[in-house]
C-alpha cells in the first residue's frame, strides 16, 4: 500500500525561461527563413512545445498542497509553497492543509435510555495525510460530515441525557463535560484516520430534549427542584420549631401541655413552610 511522499518539482521561473526559449526559437526560425518549409515546420513545432509546456505551471499557496498523478500513478505531494513547473502530463489536485470548522446542525437521536434528544457538535479538523485524503475516500469533506453524524449517534447511545431516569449513571451527556468531549474526540479520530484527517478539537455545542418531550422534561425538572427546595424548607422549619420550644421551656415563659405544643408546632410549621405570607388571626378569648 502506497503512503504519502513529498515531491520537489522544478522552479517555475526556470520553466518560464524554458518556455520563452522555445517560443523565441519559433519566432526566430520562422522570421529567418519564411520561404523554407523545414524552418517553418521546425519553428511551429518549437512554438507548440513552448505553449504545451505552459500547462506545467502551478502555484502552491501557504498551508496548501498539490497532489501529482501521472496516468494513474501517484508521483508525490508538493507541500512547500511557491511557483513550480512540472511535467505537463501530471494531473494536479489541490488539497488545503488549513484547519476547518464543522458546526453540525443539531440532529435528533435517542440517548442510552431511549429519550429523543437534539445534539450538535463543533469539530475542528485538518488534512494530515494527502494521499489518504485524495485516494482512500471519494470526497474527504463529505466523509467528515457523514462520519461526524455517525459518531454523534454512537456517543448519544452510550450515555443518558441526565441521571433522572438512570440514577446509577456516573457520566451523562449533560454533566459529562470534558470526559464526554474526550470520548467524542477519540471516536472521531478513529473514524477519520482512514481519510488522513487530524481531529484538532471536538465538543458538544448543542444539547436539548427533542420538542415532543421537552415540555414534560421541563416540568419534571421543575418538580424535582421544588421537592428539593421543600425538603430544605421543612428541614429548616423543624429546626426552628424545636429551638423555639426549647427556649420557651428553658426560660419558663409558658407552660404547655402536649396538646398546646402540638397546636403551636402546627401553626409554626404552617407559617414557616407556606409559600405565601401567613395571615394572623387574633384570639381575644380563651385558647380553647
């Protein structure tokens, strides 16, 4: 199996001088003996050769390359920028070596537990091996797009969106952060290696529930947050009621039997745990 190899063709300025020599020779021969068929034919051939050799000129810009092929045979890749001349029969395929961004559109996939989610990634990549990029795949740009989508689907199938439904999950798509991005980068590196693509960076750029379940999941998250908040409120209220009863008893402000303690506890818990301001009721008579 062939590998990438580098070529160093002739300088374009030397090739330009060669073209000028052929064309100048053609003009000289035809002008000297226009009545001689030999000189005219030789001059025309020299001019045609000069014009044909002009096809061999090409320019390689910084961070670009040119893959040279001669009748199906891979000759080499020119990666040094400059002005060159090569065999006019060479086929030249330009391949950019610059870093490129792929900002994928969010696609709908199923996470590990089957919830439909929308996920998109940002991928920074560049061509590292021009031979593989030119000959191992049909279109390396399209190959990157398709394999990126396949990697997204595989990643989503390995992790749940969050741990609400899978409490045993140690890593989720939403909370995995750098670990999930690392797994994604490894998967993309493995998939794109056959096309000579180097993955510079990859990360999840968009993550959300699909529209058909987004509302239900939002209500579930809100309910979870409310329950957690209520738990803290009740925990604090119990501590405050216990402290109030202890201080009333220690300072002997009032003696209460169990029934009165129960009533006070009930009233304090209502006041402390209510999500609205309590409205006091003044009792001007007996407590009973």
